[in-house]
C-alpha cells in the first residue's frame, strides 16, 4: 500500500459515530453469523484474518489531526496488526446458541466500549461448541454501515467455500459526489434549493409532537438491551400481499410498526408516529460507487394521528413519503440538512457529545422508532455448500427503539435494540405482540 493510502480522512458520519462514543456505551453493530455446519476455530480465524487483508479499514486505528481525526491503516504484515488481531479474536467455549448464558453474553458485548485509538474497530467472538456455531462480530459503526458489513460477510463465505475474493480498495470517504451535481461551483444554488425544501418541510411539520414508544422516557443515555424475533408470517405471505396491494414489503413493515406504536404506551403523548428510516447513498455516486464505509442517510416517516385507525391511509402516506425522500436523494436535494450536521462536527468531539447529552436532557430527541432493513438476503448462501448461514442479523444501539429486519430461507428475522432505562424486556415482548397483530391485520386487508 502506498504511503498516500496509509491514512484516511474522517467523513461527517465517521466523526459523529466517533463522538457518540462519549455519550453511549458503545457505538457498535453487533453482527451474528450462525453457520449451518461445523467449522473449527483455525478455519474461522484464518478466514477472518483474510478479511483484514482485503478490507484495509478493518486494520485501522484512529489518530487525531490538528482539527479532527483520521484512520491510520496498519500494514497487513506488521507486528502491530498481529498483536491487535490476536487480541480482537477470541473463542468462547461451552456455550449453546440462545441459552441464557448466550443471551447475556450477547447483551454485554453490544455494551462493551471500544478503544479506537489503541485497538481495532472490531471484536471477534467465535462460539464453536453449538451444532450451529456462531460468529459474533462487534464492529464499531465507524468502520462501515450495514451495506459494508454485508459485503464483508459475502467475502467471508466465499473464502470459507474455497475462493479468494480480491482486495477492496479504500474508498474515498467524501459524500460530496452523492450530494452535489457537477460542476461543483453550482453548489451554492443547490444548497439554496435544498434549504427551501427543508424549510417547507419544517413548516409543514409544525405542531407535530412525536409520540415516544416508552411509558417512561428518560433524560439520559444508558446501556441497551437486545431482543431477537422471527416474524410468524412467512416471506411468501408478505410477498403475495405486497404484490396484491401494490406496496413494497418495507411499506408493510413500516405500517405494522406504526400501528404497533400508535397502540402503545406513548399514544396519548403526541399526535404523530415518527420512524427514522435508513437509506443507502451508494446508488447516488455517478462514477465509482464506494463499498466499505459509511454512506447512509436517514429521514423520518411521519404518520399523523388522524390515520392511526385506518391501515390503508397509513400504507398510502408512508409509501408517498418513502418515494418522495428517495426522489430527493436521487435529485441531490438533501445537502442542506447534511451541511448543518457537518457544521456540528466543527465544535469538536467533546463539545458535540456534551450537546448530544443536553438535547436528550431537554427531550428534543423526538423519535418513536428507527428502522433499517437489508431485505431478502438468500444470495448470501450462493457461494457454495461448504459454508452457509442459517441466520444473519445486525443489532445497533440507539437512543430509541431500533428495529432491524432481513429475510433468509423464507423467514423474517426482526431484531430490536432498546434503552434498558426506558424499557423492561416485557415491554419489548408487548411491542412485538402488537407488531405481529398489526402485520396480521394488514395481511387480511
């Protein structure tokens, strides 16, 4: 690797993810790769070590610059990387999948902090003694987003099936190619147009009070809990209903979540259900599309109270909002709110974290829920028969309920992370019960 490539600048998302480490216990993505067949420890260790060779950002440490931070990429043959990898890779013996000990271990791992200036942005825990062994990866969100880790999982399964996927070159961290049209000297006019759209949206949403999902919202950040659930309605039913009514499966999920939240303990504490939805920016890069990094934006889907008892209206308003926001991303009309976010990075890590705590304390983080999905991921098992997964999931801590969803082998895996100071585990079970009931109602429309 050339010297010019041994460091990578932070982009806006990288800085925000790094700063949040001063606010919550760990800004991680907890990934579960559960294999259909046995794999010995050395096989998995060798495969993960190969991932470090082809994904340079995995072998990075964070170092300060004059005004910000950057990634320093360790040489693949360095003694430093060998020591840090040996520390990151650990084997957990005598543990069974989904046992009480496993659930507690997983919960503790998602809350375990990182030391990014002294260690790697990933922790690898292999649990080999179950008939379906589990690879748990706690990957700091500073390394990549959901699309990035899924790309890495594909590479891992290719390697375990006897292939050697090539190195993924370090991507340009800048989001500008996805946000601005060329020539860049037209940026002021694009920024102004985006500002007008943002201003009009703010005016339209005036008077909205987002309902909380919890009956006891708190004014501080604490540790998170984890719950995994397989939807009782199989993918075939969801696809059939989606085709019949003309809305995507994502719209079905968001509608069911909205219905569940509108019937929950926070229903009388506001007049709008607000769900944050993640969207990948990679498709907006006109030339080389990045692979491994943070290239995701979020927007809120809002459902006013007047629609809560009308599933068809909820479906319609959510579908309209998703299409509108996707069109704005495609037209590169979202630069203003991201520009404002970028300005916040100028205050420095400690001040940003201090501001985040104040915003939480004053109750300004109004979100009912967050939602992210990879959709159907059956492709993950297309690389051969020597290594396949029966379960792949991701859980990310948030300041609110965070629901992630993906489908594999006809089953929909729905995972929830939640602030333990605001929810007991029984509260999450009740939320899932309402979500299941709502989805059942949608399937018989």
